[in-house]
C-alpha cells in the first residue's frame, strides 16, 4: 500500500509538472502571437494614418484640377486619380471593421495564428493603394504646377518676342540679313494669339505645352541673333572645310575614272560592268554639293548666316554620297589587283588538295565512284584560265572558292570511308580465318569420332 501511494504521488507530481510546463509554453506562444498582432496592427495603423492624410491632399488636388481645367483636359489630367482615391477610402473603412472586434473585450475576434491572415492581406492592400495614390497625387501636383506657370510663361514669351525684335533691329543695323530669325518672330505673334485663346477657354494643359515650345524657339532665336558675328565666322570656316573636302572628292573622282578605264581595257565585262553608273552618280552628287556650296556662300556674303547654316547639311550629304560612289571603282581595281597576284597560287592550292583527295580515292576500289567526281572538279579547275587576254577575275575567284568548298568535305569523307573500308576488310579477314579454324576443328572431331565408333585406335601421325 505504501508503495502504491508513493507511485500515485509520483504520478500526480509528474502530471502537475507536465501541466505547468505546458501552461507556460502555451502562455509564451500566446504572448508571441499577441506581440505579432500588436506589431502588425501598429504598422497598419501608421500606414492608415498616412493614407488618411494623403486622401485629403488628393481630394483637394482633384477638386483644384476640376476647377482649373475645362473639358476634356480635366478628365485627361485626372486620369485614374478618382478611382484610386475611392479604393483608398474603401480600405480605410474596412480598417474600422477589422479593428472593432479587437476592441470588444467580450468578443475579441479571432486571435489564433489564422487570425493574422486577414490583417496581413489588409496591410498589403493598404500599402499598395498608398503607393498608387501617392503617385497620382504627385502627378496631379505636377499638372497643377504646370497650369499655374501659364501666366508667368505668357509674360516670358511676350518679353522674349520684344527681345527678339530688338535683336533683329541690331542685326539689320549691322548689315546682316535676318530673314530666318524674322520668320520665327512673325510666327511667334500667331502662336501667342493661339495660346491666349487656350487660356481663355481654360485649356491650360495645351497652353502650357505650346508655351514651352514657343519659349524654347524664341530663346534659341534670340541667342542666334546675339551671336550673328560668331555664327558668320563659324559658317565661313565650315564652308572653307567643305570646299577643301570637295576638292578631295574631285581628285577621288579622277582616280575612280582612271580605275574604271583600266578595268575596261584589261578585264572582261563582268569585272567593270556598272562602274560607269557609279561614276555618273558620284559626279552628280559632287556637282550638287558644289551648287549648294555656292548658294551658302552667296547667303553668307549677303549677311544671312541662318540661310547658310541651313544649307550645310545638304552639302555634307552630297559630298558623302559622291565619295561612296567613287569608292566603288577604286575598290574594284584594288580587288582585281589582289586577285591577279593571289589567284594563281590559290588555283595551285586547290589542285594540290584535289590531288590529295584523288590519291585517297585511288587507294581502294570501293572509292572509285568518288574518283569520277574529283576528276570533274579537276576539269573545272583547269577550266579556270587566268592566262587569257581579259580574265574574269571575280568569276574565277568565285569558281575556285566554290570548288574548294567541295574538295575539303570530299577529302574528309574519302579518308573516313577509306578507314571504314579497311576496318571492315580486316574484320572480314578475321572472320574468314576464324571460320577456317572452326572447319579444321570440325573435320578433326569427325575423324576422331569415326575411329572411336569403329572401335579402332586413332592413328598417331608420327607412326
């Protein structure tokens, strides 16, 4: 009985200890879970507070846009801002629904690990909508800032027009022809009228865009007018450089004509065909470049650097086209010279490779069909005659290259086939020898069996 009581007491103590440990672990897990709840709710509360402040700012900006811009610009400027604002307000309302059970002491809601999931989803949606609304609010701020700049931009444009007209007067007084810049000033008046109409109709987005372009153009024109002397000097320098480059183009044209004449005299028509057209094209572009150069000089002499500047790209384009056209006969002549020096050696190399392939084909009768193909290729190589009066250098190069591309794989194929044939014949010889040995062994066994069946002693070969 005493032992039973002791055992019962020990069991009760063990159960009590297990219960205490289990209760402490459960309380620890509950504290950790509550800490996670508190951390998650705290982050959501902070984001929600920021979102609430942002919704007020966005709502104000939306109303300002609607009040400042007329249709359809107000809708274009607002974009998705109203929809994002509505989603933000809906999320803030949902937070109230989530927080309300947590504040109820009698029904605190789901505090299990599964209860964290709705809060996590809500926090992710809250942060995503906050980022979207933040981007929309910044965009609306930019739109409003642009609309607010329109009056100042309009004043700046009028001031620039006055500055441009004053600079025009100074340029004309200095003897310059400023027709290009004057045209910009004349058009500016019409553009300003259009901007003022847009402002009157509250189409401030279009007015802002037009003013940005107008201010840029007027500023550039003013700066050009204030730098007439420097621009004239730069154009003069550039024209001198272009004239020098056109002289080089003319020299290049003479060289191209000489190359074309040499090729026509020494080579077959296939070599020089089409070169006359390239010479004509180069001469046409060179002539046009000279004409444009003269036009630019006349404009510069008349005190109109703007007109001269506008011609410079055309001069350079015609010069480049003329150089490209003249390069064709010159490069063709260089190619023919290279082929004249290299093709004899190339033909001998192809012949050498053909001879090697033919030697491989002659080593075994199984490769004799390949010999006929190689013989035909050899005949084609011999047909490439480089000793005629006017060789077709380009065609000869192409034929030799084509034959060479066939010789290399044929040589490799022949070598591989020869090795294969030899290996097969070696195996066949081994098989024949093994078959003869087997036949000899069979005949010896038959003789020995016959002797045994006849009861006679097998004869000894040395008796």
